[in-house]
C-alpha cells in the first residue's frame, strides 16, 4: 500500500512545526513564567489533563498500528491453502468431465446387434 503525497506533506509540515517550536523554546524566544503555574492552578491542571489525554490517544493509535503490523498474515492460512487445493482439484475434474463429454459426442452411438 502506497502512502499519498498529501500524507507525506502533512506529516512533514507537522514535524517541521514541532522542530520550530522546540528551537523557539531552547532559544527562549518565548517563555512561560513559573509564577503563572502558581497563580492559576486550574490552568495547570487543565494542561496536565489535556496532555495526558493526548498521550493516551496517541499511545492507543501506536498500539493499534504495531499490533496490526505484527498480526497481519504474511501468506495464506492453512484453511485458505486447502480451499485453493480443492479449487484446483475441482477445476481438474471439470476439465476431465468436459473432455469426456466432447469424446462421447464425437463417437457415434453403438449399433444394436440383432440376435
């Protein structure tokens, strides 16, 4: 399955945006004063809850992706292999029956002998 260019572009933009935000934090382009946490504990709790919810949702999606990759079958199951063998056998029988019908239709019917 190929991923479209739009998906690559969206992920690329997200990564670039996150790198820019990280560089801005490291260079102190913007800072959040520690006093704001002490001054508004409700905002701090809401930020923690939001971060936790986003982390849990992300972990669930990553878990679903990894488990789908691990559990994805690489080939046919034994049941499917048996069904494919049975299909091949039935096709062979069908071919033989049709060949027999063709032979019967070419031969004239046997004449009855008088006693």
